[in-house]
C-alpha cells in the first residue's frame, strides 16, 4: 500500500487501531520497522489516536517509552533506536508492559535482541519518491486474528 502524505500514514495507523479493537486480542507486540524518517512515529500517532487519544502524542525517542491508558488496553509506545543491548529494556520495566490487556507498539524492535516478547505483527515502512509504502505481516495467531476481522486487508500477508 502506498501512503503519499503524513496524514495518510496517520490515517493508516488509525485504521489499524480499528482492526485491533475489532479483533480484541488478549495482547499484542507490534514491531514498526523502517529507516529514519520512514513514518514509524507518524503511524504510531495515528494508531494511538485511533484508540481515542486526543492529546499530544510525542515521539518516545528520548523517553524511550510513552504509556497510554484506555478502558480495554494499556498501550506502551517504545522507541528503541538508542538501545545498545536488549538487557537495557528491563530497566524500563518491560516485564510490566506485557500480558493481558497490554499492547506494545515498538519502533526499532530489532535493537531489543531477545528481550522483547515475539512480535505478533511486523509493520515495515519504506520511503519512496512520492511518500512511503507500508506492509503488514502477521507473525502469530494473535496477529492473524487482527486481519481476519478486517475486510480487504490486501496489504497483509502471513509469514
């Protein structure tokens, strides 16, 4: 799928949030991948707003994690770009961010090594001359359930 503007990238995040809310998985780990400037944070902003957040959605580049509370879920938006070793995540309280009712939205998940739970859905954003492309891949039954509820999820594939 091609996203020509930042607004389109944010809207894609909101649509993805609607799919997650429709499927109501117990928990999810969502990995956002792509080069610097590919739109990971913009997508995450749309996702978080898709849950109803109306306030500011800052990039967690310096704080590393930003939590958001909703009636059904607690979302943790992480940016691991500055992480050198996966063990550093324990200092952030990663073990308290996983489990029922919790969603991890992780930029740069590969930096976590083995410290993260397995990624359920991989989202890859790539910059192209006229915007960016986005590709979703369900990597687990929980991830697949999100797309089973979403008609026309043509940009999604199973790994």
